[in-house]
């Protein structure tokens, strides 16, 4: 019997995801509702489950955003002589 695409998918409880992200379980559900994490309500009674892969992607996206913000702040702090390699540096570190 062929494997379904979802057979290798691992689903996590909001509390487990909250522990990894350092937020509350309600905030994890809000991230799912905002579309920043992939999840669904399953079972009877329905309970939220979040795809483990989406948590990894979310963390990667957050790290990339932090990197870009740091580069932006760094570029804003640089003076033109520093960028061009000529002239006097106004605010040396």
C-alpha cells in the first residue's frame, strides 16, 4: 500500500510548541489562526495540533528576519567613509 503524504507528518500539541517558542499555548493557536503556523483541530473533542515542520519553518523565518533587521541597523549606523573606504570615520567603535 502506498504511503500517504501525511504519514510522515508529525503533529504537536500547542503546549509543546509553546514550550519551544517560549510563548503561551493561546499565542501558538493565534499563530495558527494568523497562518504563520500550519495546524488543524483534530479528534473528538477537537484539539489543536500543529505540524512540526511548520514550527521549524517559523523559527527559520524568525531567525532570517532578525538577521535582516540586524544588517539594516548596522547599515544605518555606518558612515559613508566607512562604506567607501575613504575619508574620516565619524564614530569609530
